[in-house]
């Protein structure tokens, strides 16, 4: 895990742009003891039914960390207390036919309940050894 310094964040964006990536997502790996928070995509959504960590698009003029805080609160109602570090990225094909890079950060939240969902249909606190259906990239992220 690497500290999320301003230089690191600038480098992440620069490297992604050099790789031809134009879509950026900030994701929160929220942990509570030895469990991680997962949210399930609605059935009618792109990749519907798949479980994922809270995440969302970095908007124009927004930093990765600003998006991380905003999206975590928007999707779960939880407020990030501490960004513990950057834990890597993965790329995936998005619904528009492009490639998105998801930047993942280990975080702790002020309170783990209540989780209030706005864009997903369910949530659970899962142990890394007992995950519901997640993408291979999310599984690798959580179990490394």
C-alpha cells in the first residue's frame, strides 16, 4: 500500500493518459475488522448482479480523492474518515466501448452503519475468503 500523496495522484493520471485511458474511476475498499464492504449492481445495470466495491467516475475538474470521498458517500451514505493508501488499479471495458481505469484506495469510514444505497440493490460485509460473485479484478484486489 502506498500513501496517496499529491505527486502519486498526478502520476497516476499521467500514466493512465499515456496508456490512452480517458475514463477514470475512484474506488473505496472499505474494511471493518476482517471484512470488506461490497455493493451489488442492479440487475438492469451494465454488469448487473455483480458485486463490487463502492466506486464512481472522476468528474471533470475533480481530483481522484475528491471523487473517492464524493462517490463513497453518494453510493453508501458512509463518510470516509481516513484514506489509508493507494492499493493499485485495474482497467476494464466500460458500457460506452472504451477503457476505464479504476484507482483503488484502502479507506476507513467514520461509522460502518447505516449503509444507505442509492445506485445498488444490496450490500454486504464479506470476508475475503467468502466473496459473492465479483469480477476477477475485484477478487484479486480484495484477496492480495
